């Protein structure tokens, strides 16, 4: 909130893209801390006079190999091909999420809250040579 408030005071034309999460509860009544506090953050930032978009991805699949922090992340990584079968509301690759957030920050979108399926619609393909080392 402090960052959002400073942005409002100093850069009124800026766009703030918040990485929230699927299940964020803007009623602020959830018994799950994650959902309640993400919803509270979305509500507070939404009241400011800045351009604001909240991204609510499902499972974020890391596209670069990493040491997984716990067993659940290892299991989710292994199950990713099956998770994708549940459709565009269930998961997104980390690089796709980054592309979508970048695009919305630059060009905006009509929605303030972007669920996983909405995020996927914001992906603009990047030419293969952009990521070459």
C-alpha cells in the first residue's frame, strides 16, 4: 500500500500491476489468510486514483529449472502437464505471466481483475531471437 500511495502522489499516469492470486477475496471475509489479505490489498489499491490491474494466476509453472523449495512444488512441477488439461483457468507459465503483465502495464486493458484465463488472453508472442543468450 505504501508503494501504491507513493505512486499515486508522484506518478498519477503510472500503471500498477499487482501479482495477487487465484482465490483472492475482495469481500475480505475469507477464513484463509492468503485470500483475505490479497483481497484487502486489491480493495485498498483500487480506491486510489491510479491505473490498477490485479493479476490472479492459478499455478505458476517456472519455465527455468530451479531447486524447488518443498515437496509440494516438486509434485506440482511433475503434474503440470495434467494441470494444463484443466484449461486456461488452472495454470500459466512464468514467462507467459511476465509477458502478459508487461503488455498490460504498457497498453492497459478493460479489466481491473484478471483471472488466469484473462491473463492468458493478454500474452503477445515474443520472437524466438529475443531470449537468445
